[in-house]
C-alpha cells in the first residue's frame, strides 16, 4: 500500500528470508565464518554451535551456509527437532534420501543403514552435514542420540558433521552434567548478538535500497527510535519499520520520524501502557525544568546589571553541513570517469587505457590486475588500498576514488577536487561495490581452485601465511582458509581464488599506493 508513496518497487521489510535483502553485520559475518570453518574441518567430527536471541538471524545464516557449502556436500536440515530419538533418526535419513522403509522403528536398523550410506559418501570423497535448527527444543535423549551419531567413523575420519542452531537456552541445556560428553565435542561456538545503532541504520538503508528507494524516509530521530524500540533485533526492526511506513503513508508524512516509529512500536510490541507511562514521566520532568528555569530567571533579575563590553566580537556563523550530493555537484563530478587516469597513475600505469565505469579487464598489463568486489568501509580501511566507488545519487552514478579513510572521515577524489565527508555520509550513498587494482606475480590464472597446483597455488599459500611446499595441490584445508578470508572481507565465500579474492590476498603486500589519513 505504501510502496508507491515512498518510491519503492518492493516491500523492504517482509519477514520472509529473501536472499536479496540479506544484510550481514560484522557479527553475522563472524558467525558465518565460524559455521563455514567448523564444517570445513571435514573429518574432525566436532559439533558446531550457533546461538542467538529470537529474530537475530540464525535461520538466515543457515540458508547462507547452505549456499556456500562446497559441491559434493549432502545436507540434512531439520527445522523442528522436537521429536523422539528414533523419529529424529528417521527424519535425518529421509533428509539424506536414505531408504529406510523396511527398518522404520528399529534403532539398530536405522543406524546401520545410515552408517552404510555415510561410508559410501566418504568413499566418493564427499561429506555429510546435519543442521539442527531450534536445537534448544531437543530432549536430552535426542541430543545423546545425536552425539552417538558422531561416533560413526572410519579409522582416520569422522563421517558426519553436526551443526546446532538455537536460542540462548541451548547453552544452558548443553551445560547439564548428562550432556558433558557432547559439550566437550563442540569445536566452534558463536553467540549472535543484536545490531548496534549504526548497524541498525545501515540495515534499514540497505533493505530500502534493495527495494528501490532513492532516499531513506526515516529521519535520524526515527532511526534512533527504531533501534531503541527493536533493541537491534532484525525481525523486530522489520515489523516496526513496516508498520511505521504504513502509518506515515496514512498520515501523509513523507518523513517517518520518532513519533510515528514510537506509535508503530507500541502496536507491534503491545506496550502502549509503558509508552503512556514514559509520556507522563516526560511531562513531569518538563514541568520541573520549567520551574527551575523560572526560578533562575527571577534570580538573574535581582542581580545588578554588568557594564557593557567595549566591543563585542561578531558571532561566528553556524557551520552548515554540506551533503555529499551537493559536494559532488559543485565538483562537477558527473563527467565520464574523470578519476580513472589518476587511479592508474597511483599504480604507475599511465600508459594503460582507462577502464569504463566500474569495469576493466582482469589483466591490465603483466603483473597489474583489476577486480570488482563487495565490502564495507571498515574492511576497506583494514585493506588500506585506494579503490574506485560508484555513488548512485539521484539519476547518475559518478565514479570517485576513495583515497583516504580514518575512523570518522573519508576523502574521495572527484575529478579535479578532493572532498572530505563523514564516513556516515559516504556509507549512506555507497552500496558496497568497489573496483580495485593490485600488483601480483605475472601469469596468475583468473581462477585458482581445489585440485590446481603450481606457482599460483604456492602464491596463495604464501599470502595466507601457510607453508609453501613446491608442487603441493590446492587442497580442502587451503579452500577452508580461503573461505574464511572471503567471509572476513564480505566477499562470496566460494573457496575459489578469483580476481576479487586475489585482491584481498595481495592488498597487504609492500609497495603501491595506500589509503591516506584524512586531514581536518
């Protein structure tokens, strides 16, 4: 209903897990890295545990995990594990497509059939993973049966990797003495916490941008109220934001402020009474402030008037914050890629033809490479290299060079001008894509993956700080390390060292241009 009013082409705050709207905060990326790392251990056989409050994104992470598992991984996903041990075994077999029609109800028959299946999977060089969502609902008996499944093994390797997803109560459940054997087998743990205030704002802006918004209808105070009332829980943010946009549409309010968000939160959370109580408290505080102010005024009136100063200095004009679109417009940055020659000069590649927007061939000249990636400002600061950004503003997307970055400010070069903006202002307009140049040994293939061998694989090992063994192949262990790096910097965790991952590996090499500190 409100979508045309706010210029949206889709519903930005639906609570269904649409992958287009996935927003990964730093802690979500860390959680996903723990899951990928735990499963990437392969034959370790340890359990992986992820806990978090309701609505913090555990199920969404499990969906992302499924997308990033390597080929040849057989997955049993159990969404409702509240069942007896034998029923749980039957469900796992069904999820893995193990034929058990003739052994239903037989614990030994089910385990034997599952063990035979896992041995076949192992013989093909593949792996099997069980993901138990809402694991806090498992009974002690069911958890003990799950632990016993981890005993299925060959002389050198476990056959089954098990992931437990659950609410904080899962930690209490696993702390019981009768489950200490299972708790000791957990090799990777992570507790997912809600978003902070800055991440809430970034989350809202991200979902609105995906839904087609050209501006954020929530005011600064509206976003602050949204974070406060939702307490950083993504599911509650969605519910309250959706209701607030609807309220803004009904009230014909182009900007959704604190008042509308508070009203929407009262309806969603059912806390109207507490809202009225806060209003009464605020009224009482206001009355006290007025009374104190009146008393102070009466006291000042009773004091003698001081002599006037000889000459009063003129008041300094208030500093007006200029927005990034206004700065870009004044810099005439809408010309076609005016920063490309400057970016190439930083890499001493003046003779190389300029690229086109955020596009260029993977190999510009021997030893100089180009790639398009996705990340955030925090991770670009850690990489420390200048990169090109596109800033979709109104009806154009000027290309700028991110040349400086610190904790509060960013410097971008737009045509002949250097612009200093707050990181918050830049993040408001940038959607995460960047183009990077880097230097590496000539002859790197465009893709380096499992099974490859040679100098390119040796280079990957060296960049990851691994021991370089001449002729060693790109193995599963190296693939797991690559996935961890990709997740850490916000890339696609496919375990393949493509151009974007090669940039992540090469960014810390000595030489070449660096991001500068930003002067006041």
